[in-house]
């Protein structure tokens, strides 16, 4: 993204710096907390990087079987790499799959190795997991090469379209058709409820509810199909999925290994909207972001969700606050500016006077606060009433706001939002809407300069000020982890999420002295 | 009896508009045949004459049509059947007053999305203080205690929480559904409540969501079904009517009236 000429809003640099400093102060204790813990999913992701895949007859992945067996014998707190590779070196099995099979049958005992055996187990695990990390590197180089060969989209923003049939073999032709019609990014929505599964399903799947399961094989099939489309169309078509829910570290690893290009990955979404335990989320988040950083994946954060549950004017500053926190957590994990698809949305009630000016103020604030981030611009959903004609107009204004404020990734709005899953014709009409606006007003941002001290500039300043107040309120909490307490007492939305409750808490362990995870070590050690 | 016809720009003109996609090609020489196919469908739907005003090829295999025309069907208002509101619509103040007078404690309402549905927009619109369509949600009512369990709550969990909270009413929302999952989930829920409670103590069961048929309450085993566009005020009024009238009739029985 090219940074825009500084200061359409003339934001005070001291205030902007203060906002970032506060975000860092709020985030830092959470990073320390994440460093002190591990989770079942982080450990399973480590096994996946080492190449363990497949599932037993009941469909439970071998990584779950092996991790559960190790955990039963020696706990999670040492990391599972040492006990696993110690068992392999002891000759319990020839490879990870056989070891997982024997472990689930109960015929292997695990221990934490010491002395020379510890050194050997550490070296062996580093070698195997290192192969997985090198695979992330190789897929990243491959993407770079293909983007050079086929090229990026000609226009900004990139056009992002969703497919979601539940059946990967149905999704593929739909995705290819969407790419032909102009989509630059295809997102395959996951099946409802996958976020709460504590395992990643296996294989190509044809049964999903309102979406398709994220599996390694589905990733591979769709990426191969979009490679064909990229070749046909002469531009690289990107693929998106979701690294969220209880298995986000594993899904991140699979995405990296199968060359997905973008992943939805938000630091607090799972806590607030899925009631996943906060500690589990922050630990899993950090690991998954390290994987994305390494794999060259662009993350999309989920700030739009704040506006679907709260009023988009009153809660505008929660979006900015979350963007600042997401930026801090992302950079700490090694992601670069070009990888930060920070989210926001066009969700102000169209009945509010000056609603479009308010939208422009909010969108421009995000643009100017994060000048080098691509920004993910989400269409109206809350105020789509079923009146498709009015909805089509609202989507046009959404597209115009995106063009005027230089958004990087534009999720195409459907006039049938809240009515049906998008029909073929809905998608075609929606893309005509985008094309018209981009063609007619795509360069209007060159002429668009809000009056200094005017309505838009003042509104942006007000929202930034409110987000600073919110960050200060979070810091004012008494305990060690202000953000955890703020989440517990309902500072974000109306949702109260205490740190000792929520889904997936039993999969969290505090690291023991001597904890070892070759993946974390390799990922921390940035290339 | 009143007979109605659609109104375009003149009384009785019967004009309607319609759009749809057919899996045919309208590219080049096939355009005429595609338009003919669209006109035939419109004619079979009772639109005569049908004007195919817009034909747009979407790729080689599909075509989108917009059709205007005169429909020859009539609407007989006597044959319209709907579930009419059978309770008075009250303001929040009236709801609070009525509950205070009959219950002498707060009304407890537990809400959730059950099954795999993660979409809380419906339940939040009814329960959160923010509300919907300009009306405040149930949280706004001083005499109602609201427990919103959020999304993906299992039926056993919902029953346990309803018992713990001594719920007077349970609201369940189902937004995203496939293969009639909303109907199966609702039946499972109502059966579980009937099993867990004696008949006269069971909380009032209400389901809502865009795919429900308001006439299906008995079939689903619930007390009331609310469909698309329901506002918090309607739900509050219904609950008040239902619970205060049950109280009054029970008290009347006890008094031997």
C-alpha cells in the first residue's frame, strides 16, 4: 500500500503516539501472559508442522490422539515435543503416525527426558518441526513467484467475495466463477460451529452448515482451483479462511502449509463473541500470528463485529481501540504493516442525520492512523432490511466511502443480506455496483479533502479521543492484567468474560521450567 | 369480501415486477430464445402480457431477467389467514406496572441461541438494552430481569440455567438454519422443558427467527412463535399478557370463583 500524503484529517502526532503507547501498555502484560502458557492447540500445531496428519476411524485427528496421550502421562506443561521425540528415539515407533496409533491404543508410555536424552530429543524435534517451518517459507516464496508471474489486481481496493455452500466440490466452481466476475479474494466461510470444535476435521468435506469446514484437504483443493483461475485470468486470486476458534494455531499452520493468502485472525473476537477462555485465546492468537507472519499471510481482524452488536456511532471508538490493540499484538508477533488487514464496517443507521459523513470520518480515521495497513472494509448488514432496492443504494454508498478513503480490501455487500444466501444474480449485481463506483469515482480521493476543523475532521478527532479514554480506563484496572479485567467486567460491549471461565480453559497449561517447543523457538527467531 | 389487484400506476392495472435467473445462455444469437424462455415462465406465473425489460448474460451459462407485466390473479381478502395479535400492545411503563401488580417481583427471562447457530442478532435485538426498530430491549424494563446466554447454548445447559435463574419465560432465537435445523432444535428444546418441569410450573416458551411460521406453535411444542420484524415491545407485551392472565386465572380458581 502506498502511504497517502500525510494528514487529510490533520491528526495531532502527539495524540496518535499517545494512543499507540497506551495500546502497548495494555498489550504488553497480555503478551507476557501468553509467553507463560501453552495450549493443546499450540502443541497440536507443532505436531502438524512436523508432518503428522490424518485421523482415526472415528475421524479424530492423530494430532489430538497423540497430544492427549502425552498429556495423560506427563502433562502439557513441558511441551509435548520432548516426550514425543524421546519416545521416537527410544524406538517406540518409526514415525509420528505409528506413534500416535500406538499411543491411542495405550501401548506407549511417555516421559520427560533428561540429560543426554533431553538433548537428543530436542535436536530431533527441532529437525522435524523445522521441516514444517521451511515448508511455510517455501510456500511463501512460491506465492511471491506466482504474484510476480500473474500480477496483483489492477485496482485498489481488492474485491473480496464470499462462497459458502457447505460442499467443497460445490464451492470450487462458485469460487472460480466469482473470480471470473472480478473477485480478487475468495473467502470460504466455515461451517457454523467449527470455531467450537477442539479438533480440525480431516479430508474433503461435503457436509457443512452455512459454510464449509476448514480442513487441510479443502484448503489444498481450493488453492489448486484458484491457481487455475489465476492462470486463466492473468492475476493472482487470493484465498482466505478463518484462523479463529479453539483450533486457530493448527488452522494457521495448515493455511501456511497450503499457501492460503489471508486469514481472519482477531485478538479478542473469540473471547467476546464465542465465549472462548481469554487466556486460551491470547496464547493461541500469538502463536497463530507468528505462523502468519512467517508464512506471509495477511490477517483480517474482526472489528466489524463490534458494530453489529452495538450502535455504530456510540461504539465507533471501540473499533479504533481494538485496531490499536490488534496492531500491537500483530507487530509483537512479527507481522508487518502490509499484513494488517485491520477491520471496520459501514454500519451506521442510515436514518441518522449525516450518517455518510460520520462513516467517512470513521473510515478516514482508520486510514490515517494506519497509513501502511491494507484495511478491510466491511459492508452494511445491520440496516439491511430486506428492502433490496434500498439495500442496493446503501451498498453503493458503502463502495463510495471505500473509494474515497482508500480502503485496501473491500468485502462486497449483497443487497439480499439478511434475506437469502447470495444468489448468482445478487453477486453479479453487487459487482456491477462496485465496478460502477470504482469507475466513476475511484480517483475521487485525490480531490477529497475534508475541511480542516470541519464536521469530518472533528468527528475523527473525537473518536480517537474516546478510544484513548477507553485505553486509559483499561489501564486503570487494578490487577496485573488490566485488559483481562476489562474483558471480565464488560468494558467491551455488554459481554462479560472472566479469565477463569469460557470454552477451552481446560486446554491451557502454565509452562514448567524447561518447557520446550521447537516451533515457538523457530518462529520467534525471525528469518 | 374485497378483491384486490396489484397497483402499478392505475387502479386495477394488476402490474407486478419480477426478477429471476435462468440457466440459459443469452449470448449473441441465443438472446431471443432466452427472452422467450423468461416470457414463458412469467406467463405460467399468471403474468400476461409479460414485458421482459432487462436481459443480462452472467457468464456463458446463466441469464438474469427483469420482467414487468399484468398479473391475472386476484386476492380475496376473506381468504387471508394470519396469526393475529391476541394480546394488548403495552408501553414499557404499562408492562412494568402490570408485572409489579401481579407478580410482586421481577419477571425473569432467559434467552439463548441454541444448536450450532452463532447468530445472536435476533436475541440481542429483543433482549439487549439497545433494542430494535426504535424500541428498547427487555433489559430496559425495570420489572424484567434478563439473562442472555448468547450463542451456541446446548439444550441441557439452557434447561439448567432456566431452573437456576427460576425463569418465568425462555426465549430462543434461531437465525441461520439449514435442512430445517431450527424446527428440530425447537422441538428438542420444548421436549426437554416438558420433561424437566411439572406442567404447571414450566416457563413460557417462545421461539423467534426469520424462518419460523407463526402458526406452528402447537406443532413445535412452544407457547408462541415470533417471526421476522418482531419488536421487543411485542415480546414484552405478550409475556406480560400471558403471565399476568395465567396468574389471574389461577388465583380465581383458588378462590373458587
